[in-house]
C-alpha cells in the first residue's frame, strides 16, 4: 500500500489510542464489530448473488489488500458468503499485521470448532461444513501486487475494506483491477466520505473537524471524500457499478454505556483528532478543551458518533482507460 497502515498519521478518520500504534491489532479488533453492523446489506447481498453465479468448477480466487488481522475473511466465513471452495490471498504491507492475523485466525477457528491447519507460517487450509478454503498470507504493497505476475493468475474477487481512503486510488485501481478475470468483482467497502459528527453538538467543534478532514486531504488529495469520488470512478468505461450504499459508523450509548469495543474506539478517534491537529503550527485554541469534554462524555455514556462511509460492488467488463 502507498500509505503504511502503521503510520502515525493515517488518513482514515479513526486510528488507535495514545499508547497504541495506528491500526494495531487491538484497534482492528474493536473496529470489527462496528464494521459488522455498518456494512451495507444491499451491497453485500448483491455480492452474494454475483458469486453464486460465478461459473466453472475451479475454486474462487480472492485477493484482499490491506487485510490487517483477517477480520473480513472471518466475516465472509461467518456469514456463509462463499458458494464453494476458494483460494484467499490476504495481503498487507506490514508483516506484523499478518503475523497478528495468523494468531487471530487460529484462535477464531478454535473457538468455532473449525479445522484450520497451517503448512508453514503463511499458508493454511480451513475446512468447515460448507467451506474448503486455502489461505495465503502475503506481505506486499498493493502496487506490487498490481504490477507483478504470479502463480495465482487472475482473481474472481478483489476486496479492499477501509483501505482506499489511505491510498491514491485513481492511480492504484487502474493498475490493480486488471488482476481480475473478465467479469471479476471488486468489493470496496467502508470508504470515508467527508462527514464526522459527534453529538450532542459542541460550540467550536465544526472548525476542529473541518481542520481534521483538511489534514487528510493534505496527505492525499481528495482523501476525505473518497466515497463520492469512487462513485464516479467506478462508472468509467470497462467497469459496471453493480451496487452502492451507505455504511456509516453509528455509535450511541445504551443503558448509559457502550461495549468495550465502542469505548476503545471512541477514545481512539478523539485521541487521533487531538494528536493530528496538535501538530499544526497554529492548532485550534479550544482543542484540548474539546478533547477533554468529549472524553468525559464517553466516560459518562453521553456521546454519540456518526461517520459517513460508502460501500461499492463493481464488475470488470473490459480494459480500463
């Protein structure tokens, strides 16, 4: 990937807390439950139907970029998305992420009572009542995967979850999508689209969030509006946009509190905004007051969050311009 997911200044609107590396395994574990309920049902079901119609006796070949600790693969198995045998290449630019994925997936399979056997550090086979899946953990940047030829050949499905607002996707996707077979699918999810809202509202917060979103665009032009830019990009010649829909993060207190994952996640987001803007030569004068107030609201179970995202499913129909 162009931007290391362990960077101290990622473009995504939420990263890990003050004592954690950005996109650390603890953060990704906390985010999984939030993403589970955020992913757009219509886009997911369109993907399920499209995969069910994928012809041929060969196993489905799936490539995920920015796979992190394997949350998307777990989700796919748990929700019964795959219609038959599959080869799944889970790639990430950081080997530490994939080492965490190896441990996480082993524990996850054990808890579910599934048969998962490793043949070396980076390859395993998962057998369930419905699935025969060969998994490969691949340390590689997305650009390297786009430009190389390897034994995997062309893929039936490309997955990029919470990744494309971290990279220059108009430059990357025209190189990466040709790795798909004719009529291959691209499932591109949790793409930030310019709106982070804390409730109840706080005087002066709008300017803090405006500057924070601007810091995303300072690193990668247009990153804070990746969702809407993808909506246009995926309608270019050579692609067919099959489904699109919102996948907003929504967190609100229940019984004056949150789950453990939600509490960690909210503190992570507040810390990230404060840390990013504190680096500016002239940070907002009310930044520390805002952060302290929002942390107190989390502790009291009084804060709600809305962060806008979009999901997409597209099909490759021909050469890309």
